[in-house]
């Protein structure tokens, strides 16, 4: 099932930037000695640093993706060095190049779609065994049947699809297409920075291969960029795990703490709590409770007035309004409170849940056993002269939240202005 709502341009942004910078560097004709020396050692340096990074975080898939790209770089770089030094290619250059063009996208897609689902050591052994088996077979074929294999690889199997623009053997194009489809489907099913980086990396490899013997240092630059894409994706996902709440998708408490350190002199903080959440959770179950939290988070993330929502912990959320006064923020907080209070959650009979999406669409709307609504209480505070830090403002907002609960819940309370703004609003 595709999760199009979870697709984010930010997943692709770091990889696309690396791809564009690699293309720009590859087309530079005159390089000084420093950059020439750097490009010679860059792939090995990136593999060592990125591989160590992946090893520390136990990311087997990413590590073997890097190793696969590096092996292809090593094989082609040996051929490119011989070509630059002798102005001619080696006798086995054609078959090595064709095998790399065929096996690199195949192995890249295989390791890209091969997720870690077993014991880490067993997974590593399995991945290494596949790499060793494919490499051994390719080496044996290259050594034993070069002419027969070369003819088989270079044969034009689909003349009607063959074009003058094709710089690779014809077999490579369907392999690249299959790999691209596999990685795109994987991303649509699980939108993640790593899966986005694999797609962009495959595009970079597809561009790189025909330019290997044409543009100097293309191989070094693009292989380094592809490995950097993978390492950057690991860092991106590590950041998301640390700063973003997995259940709701909102920034977490650590992100809130960092944001509070960068606020200016004028700002408003609000604390939000789901009313009677424990009773609701005990009555309807944890799955429905998670659904409620996701609903509240979704509505809070759309708060107007320049507010930013954060998951504080449990059923509590925080809202930050930078550069705003409390008078400016109260209408927006009241609006989001009312939206949540008026939203009905449909509860279905767990014993008669549909078996698939088609059956679910047919029964949708008819199998709802009941509907429930949820409300929130909000306490809000702005920075005053006696507040020495954002933490004190947050504590004031928390005190206002307790006042909102004491006033009957489902309302907005402003710290220091309860008599004016403490009216309870019923849904």
C-alpha cells in the first residue's frame, strides 16, 4: 500500500544537491593539483568514513550499498587509469565495463530493497555471501569465456528499441529500469530519506557509466557522491529518530528544547492536553488511543497564526508562536480547539474488520459501530518581564493548562488573564 501522504521533498533534497554538485564538478575541465589529488583518494576516504559511520549505527544495508559502489569504482578506475596512461584500453576493458554496467544496478537494487529482518550477524553473512557469489561468477566468466560472453552481452536483442543515443549495452537499460521501479515502489511504500537517496543514487550511476572514459574524474566524483548520499541519508534518519516523534510525525521534545533556545524577546508558548485520555485509552484500547493522538497532532500541526506544534510527551503537546503576542495567538488556539472538539472519530467493530482494502472501501460508512469525539485543554503564556527563560514561560503555560482543566476542560486559558479568557466552551 502506497503512503503518498508521507512523501516529502526534503527526503530528496540532500541527495539532489549532492548529485547536482557532482555533475558540476565532473564538467570542470581544468583542475589544479589539489583537486586532482583529492579526487583520486575521495572514494576510498568516503568509503572508510561512511562505512565506519554505518557500522557504528549497525546499518548493514547502507554499508553493503557503499561497498557495491566502491567495487564498481575500483574495477572501472583500474581500466580508466590504464587508458589515461597508455592512450588505449586494456584487452579485457570491454567485458569488465559491460559486466559492471549490468551487475551494478542489479546489486544496487538488491541491497537497496534488502531490509534487515534477521539477526545482524546472520544478515551480514548473507549479504556478504551474495556479494561473493556474484563476484566469483562474474570473475570466472570474465576469465574463462571473454569473447563468447562479450558477444552475448553486446548483442542487440531488441532492434526496434535500439537507438543511436545508447551508450551502454542494451541489456543494461531494462536492468536499470527494473532497479528504478523497485526503488521507487519501495519509497512509495515506505517514504524515507534512505529510499529517496537510493533513487537519486541510481540516477547518478546511470549518468556516470557512459562518461567513464570520456570525462576525467567522473567515476571518482560520482561514486563518491553516491556513497555520500547514502551516508547523508543515514544522518538524516538518525536526526529524525532523535528529533521527530514516530507516532504523530511532529517534532519531539528535544526539538522543542532546541527551538526554545532560539526564541527572541517576544513569543508565546502553549501547552495542550487531551482531556480524559487515560479513561478514553482504557475504554477503547491503545490502538484507538494512538489514533486519537495522531488526529490531535494532525490538527495542531495545521494551527494558523504562525504556530508550530511539538509532541511534548504522552498526551501533551506544545505550541510555539515566535514574535507574537498572546492577543494575536488566542483566536488561533480557540479555532484549533474547536476543530478538534467538533471532529467525530468513527470506531469500527474489531471482530468484523475488512480483510483487504477493496472490502474496506465497500463497507466504509456502513460498518461504523459508533463515533466518539475528543476535546483538548490549552494553557497559554507569553514572555513577561519576570520570565528569565523560555522554561519559565513553559511552566506558566503549564499552570494555565491546569487552570483550564479545573475550569471544566475543553477551553483555552491564558496565564495571568484567567478572568478574561477562561470561559469554558462546549463542543
